């Protein structure tokens, strides 16, 4: 009699595990929709208070389904977005930590694939070779991994160990630019333009190439993803000392309505805040 009882208990536990997995998968879909609702928020103070709790909730859900790509992507995007919107420029130490969290959740997406995992641990050339075999389906994981990594590096320019990973971040964004340049409103072009504009010429910096990347990103979003103008101002107008363009770009951000891109009001509200901060520093930059 003991064996049937044992099998019955095992069946109950297995069934409970299946139900939990199905529930997490279903809630993951709701979380995706919820995150889209969150990105449409226009009140920065409200968003800053609400986002941390929502990210921790996603992490709780992830414990029941550790390989859930949707949850991993939302966490990667969410932590990096929180760092960009609410920490960078005011608390760079915490921003660095949150960018690394974003990078690591992105890496967990990529490391589910053994070949990509080996490439991430190998040389830049090995990573480029592996990415050359990949397509559009890999774009989200690669983009958010590179975004977190690249943003961390930007805040760690005095650390050689961080700078050593810059070619890896660049290789990943170059892949995204080739595979789907429209992803996240031209986010790869925005990243590559910033890199080309901020690098010294002796290290491969090229202001005109930076301008071409920014122009492409503007075309992709129709000029509606306002943070593109912020980065063009800092990574092209400042290095070329074009004060008139600097004011023009940031004026566009300041004067734009948040309703030009309702699904991304939050990102554009962040862009407006950054534009005001940059305009306040204008006399120090020119």
C-alpha cells in the first residue's frame, strides 16, 4: 500500500509544480503588458517610487521559472532603465550597480544557449563570429546585455577592467544594428553614435560617423524618442563645440509634448529632465 500512496503524493507535487509554472508563464504575460503600462507613465516621482517594488516582484516570479526569457528581459530592461532615469548623474555609484544587474539578467538570457555562453566567455573575435550566425530573435537579449554593460563602462572610465569589456559591448550593439536597427527606437544606433562621438580620435572616435548614427536613430523614431537628442547634444554637439546645435537639440526636447509617443511617456519625461540638466551646464561645456 505504501507505493501507491507515495506515487499519489509525487503526482500531487508534480501537478503543483506544473500549475506553478503555468501560473508564472501567464503572469509573465501580464507583467509584459504591465511594464508597457508603466513606460507610458509621465509622472517621474511616481515612477521612481513604483519601479523598485515591481522589479522585486518580477524577481520573485523568476525564482519559480529561472529561465523565463520574458521575465529576464523585463528585469534587464527595468534595472538599466531605473539606473538611467533616476540614478545616473545624481548617484553614479548606485547607477553602476544597477547597470550591472541589468547586464547580468541579460546575460542569463544569452547563457541559456551553450554556444553564446562560450562566445561571451571568449575573445571579442569569437563573440563576433558567433553573433554573425544569429538573427533577429537574439536581438532583445543582446541589446539589453550590451546596454547594461556599456552604461556601466561609461560610468567607470577610470577602471581598466571595465574598459577592457568595451569592445564586447560594441560588438553586441553592432550585431543589433545589423540584425534589427529599429529595435528600441534605434537604440543600437544611439549607443554606437555616442561611442563614436565620445571616443578620442586616436582611439577610433569619429564625429561625422557619430552624426550619421544619430541621424539614423532620429529617422527610425520619427524624432519622437527624445533622449536621442540628449545624446546627440552630449556626444556630437559638445565634442565639436557646436553651441548652436546643442541649444537647438535640447530645445526640441524641452518643448516637445509627452504625447508624441504615448507608449513611452516615461522615457521622454526622463529625456526632458536630462535636457534641463544639460542646459543648466551649458556655460561649463562651451
